[in-house]
C-alpha cells in the first residue's frame, strides 16, 4: 500500500546577499542564449508565414 505524500511548506530561505547576486547573475547569463534561440525560431516561423502568405498580402496592398 503506497504511503500518502507528506506536505512541506517552506517559510524562509536564508541566502546571503552576495550568493543571491551570483545566482541572479547566472540566471541572467543563461537567459541570453535562450533568448537568441527563441528569436531565431520566431524569425523562422515569421519567414515561413511570409513565404506562404506574402504573395496574397502584397497583392492587396496596392493603392
């Protein structure tokens, strides 16, 4: 018979200020490659949409 899980509530985390700054700096540095990869993916998707529907959009833009 499986045990029921024990619920734990964390009320306080004691992290020195210098360590917290280092953790946040690592998070910021790790987000840079993720943002670059995301930007490349968005550009690819937008490029594909433009290739598929670009002719229709450019035809309707003539004044």
